């Protein structure tokens, strides 16, 4: 694409669009129609349909230091006395679910996210996982994964997690450039990162992955290239190459640097293009929206088999439809209903102590939501819709049929019979493609920010 046409293209498509880790996206949940009794009913129904298999996401929100780019729900503190009461609350919250679920529980997945899970001492992590798995069966093919920041991860953390059955680890890097690290307040050496990486490999973690972000303040194309050269030495199984979500209206800490420091539009697009090209040259294959994996990696195999799935944790290989979120701000997805926990640690803990599910918001999916959700997921996970779009006849089909030729004209998709296939450009702008199927966006001005931009 020529520079001028690229600019026109970006002006058109670089809008504020959801990331579709859920459909409907959280800001469009219908709180008035949400009913806890119905949520419980739907949760248990999926549990029974899944023969008792569950995936757990546990949110551990504490971090010692604040990275100013971060859009996650976190609580900054150096006071480690918060650990004990928080773990107690999470175990108690799980006991509410155990009470609700009518049958033996088989744990397929546990993901510890944050915040910084390794803010917690190895003893507390052991107490947490033992408290959660007690009385449940852990599937033989379980996947236990954890997000770590190398500066706060000791060998003992890794040994403890490995002994508890953890087999996947994502190591947060973002960028090794010292200028960027200074601007985002995250000074992290290559040596420390490589140490955690090698230890995890030696201890037998099967998937050792790295998170990178493009579009960070102060970042340059050359800087990204240098970071990728260092990452290449480590040979991670998967690399997440996320677009920096600049959401200063939500994450006030992002106002600490100037807007001019943040690459946007064409500059950010070139960073993505170069990073993507170099990742492909390093032997990784693009999978989903922002992931790159080795050919033999499970994510890539699931993609080839058409079995990739997407939920609040991002892309996953598990087809499990019941994901229970524990901890402050965690989201539970029963496939036909969503709920999100209280975000503030104290409110979350108080509710749990009072014996109630700490739910702050929720949504019960209508039949129409469910059809659209399946459609959006199939495009995001398989690069093509495996459901004919005539199935959307109950939805806003006239609008969809008007938009499809425009996406075809711009080289994002091609229509084959009654199905849609993403073209290479469409894979990069998949959020924009699937947005035409999102009913909740119909009357919205796409330039009013609720979501981060596509690039
Ligand atoms: C909860 S954080 C990671 C765990 C750990 N606390 C760390 O910092 O390494 C999960 C990942 O989210 C991504 N992330 C956080 N804020 C982001 C933002 N504003 N835009 C894009 N990705 C972001 C980063 O890649 C980060 O590694
Ligand atoms: S990036 Fe990680 S360590 Fe930094 S503030 Fe966010 S959650 Fe905490």
C-alpha cells in the first residue's frame, strides 16, 4: 500500500473497537436484565453439560511498583500483609461455587493473572492452589499457567508453581529498550528475564512464553527490532505482540507521559508491520489477532484443527465453556451468561466475608447474542466464519449485507458462498471486521473512546 492510501485506510479503520474477549463487550452488558438466580441456573447447566469440567481464572491484583503503561486492574503496595486475607477470600469465594455446582468438579485449567501473581510468597501460592484443588479432581491433561514479571519472580516461586502442577508461564517483557523502560517505569534487564526464562525451561515448564507490546511511549521501529533480536535468543514457544492500549480515560496513570511520546497512526502501524515481519522471519506463525507461535506449539495446532477458542484470557486451546473467575475484577463466563466481580479489593473481600457472591455486574445472553457471539468467535479464531451468515437473519442482517461489500473492496475479506474468509489485511483488522456483526455498536460513534484503537 502507498503511504497516502495507507493513511486513508488507517483513518478509516483505526477506530475505537472492542477486543472481543466477550460478546457483548463489558460496557454493553445489560445490568437491568441481569438476575443472579438465572445466572446460577445457567452456570450449573453448563457445568453439567461439560461433565463437571471447569477452567479457573484467579486474579491476583497486587504489584510492588507501578508500570505507567499498564491497563490491568492492579493495586500497588509494598505491604505484603495483604496476601493472607486476599487468599482466604479467594478460597472462600470458590467454596460458594463448589456449593452451587451439583456434582464432582474436574479442574482442566487454572490461570493466575494480575497484577503480579508472584507478589505472593511461594507459601501463599501453595496455600491458594491447595485450597482451590482440595476435593476436586485435577484433569490429567490440565493446563496451569501463570503471568510473571521477572523482577518479582524467584527460583523458589518457579519451583513451587512447578511442583503444584503449573506447566505454562508467560513472562512480561514489553520492550528491552532502556528509554521505553524509563518512560513506562519498568526497568527490567535482559539478564534477569533470561534467568527466569532458563530456570522455567530447566524445571520443565512446557510452554514458556513472552509478552511484548508495540506502540509504547518512546518506542521506535529500530528499538522493537533490537528487542526481538534479544527475544529470539531465548526461543519462546509463543510471543504475544500486543497493541499498546492507550486508554487514559480508564487508566489514569497513562496520563503521566505526554501524548506526543505515544506512537500513533502510521508510526504505530509501521511498528506492527516490522515486528510482525521479523517474527515471521524468526520462524513464528501468526495466530489470532496478536499471537505468534512456533509451528509445533499447541496454540498453532489448535488453530490448524479449527479448535482455537477466545475468552477473557485471550486465545486458548481449551474448548471448555465454563470459565469461573475468582478474585477482584475477575470475570466468569458460563457461555450463556457473564458476571464480573467487584474491582476494589476491600469491597470484594467484604462481600465474600459476608457470604455473598462478590458480583458487581453481569449479562444474560439472549439467543441472538449467542448466535452473534459464535459468529464473531469463529472469525476471530479460524480466520473464517464456519457458520453461514444467513444464520444471522434474526440480527441486523440488512446492515451487515451493506457493510460486507465495503470490507471486500478494502481487501479485508472475501465472501465464498455463504461464508466469510479473512484476507491477510483482515487478520490485522479483525476487530473492525467482526464489529459489523456487533449489534451493540450500531448507534455508536466509533470515535468516542470506550475501547482502545484497532492499531
Ligand atoms: C497483568 S500483565 C502481566 C503480569 C506481570 N504483572 C507483568 O507485568 O509482567 C499482563 C500483560 O498485559 C499486557 N498489558 C498490560 N497493559 C497493557 C496495555 N496498556 N496495552 C497492551 N498490553 C498491556 C502486557 O503485555 C502484560 O505483560
Ligand atoms: S504491568 Fe504488571 S507489574 Fe506492571 S503494573 Fe501492570 S500488572 Fe503490575
